[in-house]
C-alpha cells in the first residue's frame, strides 16, 4: 500500500491528494484539520469518566433507535463469529447527554460535521462527471442535517489476561455509511487491508484525522470510491493493560436518499443492522 501519505489539510493540493487517496485506497490521513487544540483530548477525558462509572448502564441502548450505551461485547462485525472487545455510546445530533458530558463533545461534533461537508464537496468535485451525475442530490445536500449521522464514542478496555484466538478489539469490517471521520485514537491499532489481503497500519498521529469511505459511498459511486476493510488489532506488552478510545463520526445520508435506483439509504441500513446483530 504505497502512497499512504499524511495529507496537509491546509495545503492547496489537499483536495486532489485526498480524493486520490480515497479513490485508490479508501482511506486518507489528514494532518492539521481545523479542530481546536486540546478538544479531542478533552472529549476523551470526559468519556473516560463515563465508561468508568456504573451510571452508564442507565443509558443502555434502545434497539429500535440505536442510540445510547452499548455494553461490552455487544457488537459482532458482519460474518464474524466473535463479538468485538469494545463498549460504545452512539450520539446523534440534538440529543441529551449524560450530566457532566456535553460541552466539548458537541463542539467536536459540530467541527467534524463542518469538515465532513468540505470533504464531501471535494469528493464530488474531483471525480469523473459520469460519477458526479449519480450523486442526486449532491453529497453535501444528501447529508445536511441528516438524522442518521452519529458520533460513536468507543472504549476498548484493557485486554483480559487470556484472549481466545481470533478475538480482537474490532474485527475486520467495512463501514456502512457514506464517509467516516476519525480523530486519531489514544493508541495505535487501526489497520487497513489492501486488495491482496495484506494489512497495513494506519499512520495517524495525535491531532490527525483519518477519513474512510463506507459502503454507501462505494455503492453510490459505482465503486469509484472504495469502502476498504479495516480492523483494530489487540496491542501487546504494556499497552495491553491500557484502554484505547476512539471517536468515529459516521456521516449518513437522509434515509429517503436513493443510493441507487434500486435501494434507499434506509433500506440499506436496516439490512446491515440485521446482519451485525444490532436489530
Ligand atoms: O477504533 C478505531 O480506530 C476504528 C473503529 C471503527 O472502525 C468503527 O467503529 O467502525
Ligand atoms: Fe469502522
């Protein structure tokens, strides 16, 4: 996977390099995105407190609405035998947060939404006209104020002493949505797979923003942008005794958007939630 470079968000060539990276490998690492300094660290600290308290069980998710707290080992990736070693919280726009949380999380949510709109504009501007013509309405319009866009606050606890073979923090999967924005996690571990099956570490440093294509954009763009398989592997040595946190924002279209003439975003999402055991 040559060409997996960190791209400077502020550089004049950023849009061209970013769209080429999502076309070629489905992932990009952006350096210096417009996120206020210290914000991501504040959000990690706030949620570390949330996950370490039993109060979290008062926010256990509602399966129909897919929001709230998802306890440890709830989710299993599509076609995987074991659940992932993670717990998480799903936050949608304009929702109430547990007391003591909120301010920093919402600032980050909004910053990521704005960056996402810029990135979708780039993705549409720098693809072939026949692919552009398939985005009806434009990528930015189809996602504006979408009720399905969500921030997932993920906690991967310290690893148990013995981990059964094949059990990892997040098993190999593709994201279902249009694009995912992922501020650098508190630990390494994220890997992407190339078309020959080899795994590569995603070279994100603190302050970077990782972006990847989801299945909905792959479908809507007739695979011009590819939804790449990725995973989070278990750490070794002392890092195994530490938690890992990450904060992917999954940008979704409105439910009634036609991804293709055959399927709406809503029908596609329902199908996936059933496959991964969340519905
Ligand atoms: O934790 C990470 O770095 C990635 C998480 C992820 O891929 C997901 O939740 O879909
Ligand atoms: Fe993912």
